[in-house]
């Protein structure tokens, strides 16, 4: 029987076991161990930031980051409609209004034209979300933000080690966030990070992630925060993973090249854009969009690939089509045809760091067979 190739398997072949054993040996397994500050410092260095605040996951990183900006209730925040629900949820939970923007059909990222058209007198922030391996084209959007005095929340969850015009992704927001889920280039199992250069904002983020305990009288609270502390065990994993990040980026780009070689000239699919004038693809995942003349959608393609032992995962579903947001009255009059199309016709192939060249070849061959 042919073995199943999962969509992701992490690579844990550095100092992970040694650092975890140190946590157990010293008893530092809670959120107060020494690996946490070390991880925060190293992640801030990678992203070119002054401060890193480690939290339990990337979604709560967005929740705390948006909340910490202190935007007035009912203010609008522009987000890509093609993204994960965490982005819209963070906006809604902060009492703000998400406004969606369509994506570029090639890079799958939000466009400056869409952002500019979405700005109103009620807009207070833009949430930039880098998608699947290429960053958003930042310069023109940052120019718009300065012109309209808008805050920037940068979701770099998938962009560890990626750059925009040579500057690290994660360095561009008033607040920027990362995720460390097992499919990320740096994983802590679960985990997230908020980064900023603002000293006062960093202090606020640290308070919010720790239930807003006060140094003078711990259990008297002036504000409601989160219990979102990362453990020393998770941070130990993160430190070991950051040590491997240059190799990880190299491996991911090799994965992309190998898939490209196997799928060169295959009809019926759109492969990831390899490079733009501002970045080379980091291939967080190797993603495919079916052409319109393919007589089935992504859901059916994934079913057929599963029968051949190939793990896949669908693209994000559009925020303006999310039942929960529509029931709440958000994004009701929006239509974003590029995002709607790729949500239905896009999926990604096995893309984990532990993927072998033989598994890449087998995954590509299976895709060719279902398209034949």
C-alpha cells in the first residue's frame, strides 16, 4: 500500500531536543523561563525590530496587536478578503469594522488600488497580510497610510525569513505579528509573536498578554487583558528553530524549484509566481490554482489527490463570504471576484520542510494524473 504524504511535516533536527531537556532539567517549564526572552530577542533581531512579545498563537497576537492600538469603536480597518479568519476576528473583537480588499490574481496579495478605493473618512488602519510566500507590495500602501494617517498592522505569519526590497517582513507595521504553528518556517508547536519599535506600545503589549497585572498590586486590574503567555518549553523550540532559519529558507526555495521543474508546461494550472520586482518567493506552501477550463474545482481535485495518497489543503475562504461575519452584518455589500475564484479553485500540495525529493516528484505526478 502506498504511504500517505501529509501536507506538512516539520523538521526538528537541530537543538530542539537539547533545549527542551534543559527546560525539564532546570524546572523552567512555565512562562517565566529564560528561553522566552531569548526567543523574543532573536525574533526581533530577525525582523529588524526593537521589541518582541511572545504569545500563545498567531491569532491572539493579532487580537492583542489590534486592541493595543486603541482605535475608537466603529472605526474601519482595511483587510484583505483573501486571508484567514483570525484577521477579521481581531478587528471585530476590538469593536472595529472590517472592510475587505480583493487580491492580485497572480500574487494573491491585496493591491494598492484596492486599498486606496477602500479608504473612507472612517478608516483608521490597514492590516497588511503577506500570503503564501510573496509579500504585499508595501511601498505604495505605506505611502497611502502616511498620507491618510493610518496605523499599519502587519501580519507576517507566513513570512519568517522573507524580505521586501531587502528589508525583513515583520519590520513594517506599527505592530507586526508572526505565527509559529507547525507549518511555519519557525515553529513552537503553537505560538505567536508581536513586534514593534515603540517602547510604550511594547510595554502595553506585555501587560495585555499577562492579564494586565500591575507591578504595584498584582491582582488589582485597571484593564482586561489576555492570559496569552508563551511557555519556556515553546520558546526553547523557537530558539532552536531560529538557529536553522537560513537553511529553512534555502530548503523552501529548493522545494519550490523542484515542483516547478516537475510541473513545467503542465496545462490547466497556475503555479506560484517565482519572483516579483520586490521579492523572491519563499514558498511557505506550494500552491496551485486550477484554470477555468478544468472541469472540476479544488475540492474535487483534493479528493482525487487524497485517493492517490497526497495530502492537500484548500485556500482561504473569502472574509466577505464568511457566514459568521455576514450574520453579524459585516462586509455584506462586498464582491471580490479574484479572491472568490481562487478560494474555489486553489489548494496547496505537500510543502513541509521534511518533504523528500521523491515525495515532491510523487505529488507532482499525482497532480498530472488527475489533470490528464
